[in-house]
């Protein structure tokens, strides 16, 4: 085990089966109309829709598949030709491009012919404006209702009037959703879904927390894969069953000192989106440098600790207003500073994703402020979530190697001094 740079996670098989189940159920519903389907932005009102019997499909998850299968670049130009700029979200452009070309990675992965047809589209601007424009495109294509929540951004605190306005918007959605669902809303069902989703969040948080151990039993690159059920099946008991298994495996690894990166020497924070088409090569590069990315903003974004079934609308509004992406830089810097301390971080990797300004936090001086405050170096990786034309492999490898060397040198210097 010591000679291998990477140790397979046994629970991966179960995770793959769960993701398959998710897509097969959606495909069946789309073909047979046995259930209604809601499309939803990743931190949109999914639990509300589920309580009314909708299966939920997440276009961002589909777009991440386009990124990780490196087919996104085939489709982005198609969306560009339809007037969607190459400068806007490459999740959006690759997903719309694939739709216009009648193609989907679900065919190769699961034998599914086409993406599931929506009965309603839901979004929340808590992350960016693109999710609304994305939903409205499909609303026009499928001629189905588009229901949105507008959440203000860059708050220095999640204020009660903002939360109450979002809760009111959620309540306002109910009659519209009832019409599409063809059934009545039941607050107890909503409470139950929210309780299940909260448990998923707690389990996922516990999994991520195992990364604070030395060595870390998992890396950011593992987490990007294993977060799938927390993204698309939160609110379902199967997701919680899965995370219990994954958590037990990670705890077992910790007990036996099994490292995600054999011989772990350096520990990094990843700030920003993943480069989906480069997960493997980045993971191998860093593992070769005995460096493990042990914590990230991105994978922590599916922790919704505010969910409270006793007060479902208000608490769901608060949870979805409190996500990292919606806060101001002071809040974000305090958040990262806490994680840097808790996870004993040696350096921060900022991913400047060309087409996602909302998730590229390096652009307004944060890098320098954090390095000075925390006394650790940072590196900006220029790239993108899906559009690999914005990413240079050669430059990234050189920069990461130099970054690790710089950390190594400063560690040597510290030893000499003491
Ligand atoms: S947050 Fe960024 S990646 Fe996500 S949908 Fe918005 S623009 Fe796209």
C-alpha cells in the first residue's frame, strides 16, 4: 500500500450504482410519465419539489459530466453560435450546446437516449445570474413554467429580512408547484424531506472532516467524485445510507493511517471550481509531489447545517442564503482562515475559472490579503471548469511544481532557524 500513490475507495462501486439509479429513475419518468420531473439549480429549492413528489434533475451535474468526459469543448461552440457568449458560464454553454446537438454523456454511461424532459424548471440566484438564464432557455424549449428565487449577493451577514424574503418566495412557489404536480402540498412531507437532506449534509460534513487527520484519508479529487449523491440525491434516504458507508471507510482509513496521498508532506486548500477535465492529472501531479488537497470551498458547499424541519421554509431560506458564494470577501476570508487552521494548510490553490466569476475569488485582492494574514503562500491556477481552452497543462504543471518547491524551501529554512 505504501508504494502506491493512490488507494481506491471501496465505496466507489456503491456510489456509481446510486448515481445510475438516479438517472435511470429520471429516464423512466421521462419516458413513461410515471412521475413529474423538476430541473433545479444546484442549491435551488430541490427539497420543496421533492416533497411534492417530483424527481429532481440538476443541469449543473449534467454539465459537470460534460466537463469530466472532456466533451464540453465539442458543444460550447454550438451554444456560442446560438448567441451564448464564450465568456459566460461554460456549464451553461456546454449543456445547451449538447442539448442543441441532441447528445448527452448519459448515453455512454447508462444507455439513456436523451436527457429527462422537465415539467417545471426551478432556480435560485444565490449562486449567480446564469442559472436563471439557463433555466429560461429550457423553459422556452420545453414550454414549461420557470420558477425562480432571487437572493441578494455579497452580504456581510445573512440578515433576517433577506432570509424572510427568500422564505416568502419559497412559499409563493407552492401553488405553482401544486398545479404542475397535480397534488396538494403537505408540510409534514416537506419536513421529512428536509430532515433527510439535513442528515445527508451532516454525514457529508463528517466525511469531509476526516480530511483534518494526518495523513488525510481522502483528497479534494476524491471528494469531487463522491459528492455526487449529496448533490443529486440529498433528501433521499439512499444518499444517507451511502454516506454512512463512506464515512465508516474513511474512519477505518484514519484508524489505520491510510493516506489518500502516500507519504503526505504538504496539505493544500483548493479555492474555486474544479477543472473537471483535469481531475485525474491534477490529482496525480500533486500526489507525485507528496501534496494532498485536504479541503476545498467547493465540496463544502453542500453542507446545509441550517436546515431545521421544525421551521422548514425559514430554515431552508437561511441555509440557501448562507452559502459561501453569496457572502462578501470579509466573510469568505474568515471562513477560509478557519479551515486553514483546522486542516493545517501549507498553501492555498486559487482556481481562476475564466467563465465563472462568482466562483473565482482571486480577482479582488483576496489572495494577497489571505497570504499576509495567514503567513502561507498561494498560487493562482488559470483555467476553467469545463472549457479546457482556458487551461494550459504545461503552465499549470510548472507553476504547481515551483509552488511546492517554494514551500519545501521555506520548510527547510524554518528547520535551519529553529
Ligand atoms: S456559479 Fe459559476 S459554474 Fe455555477 S452556474 Fe453560476 S456561473 Fe456557472
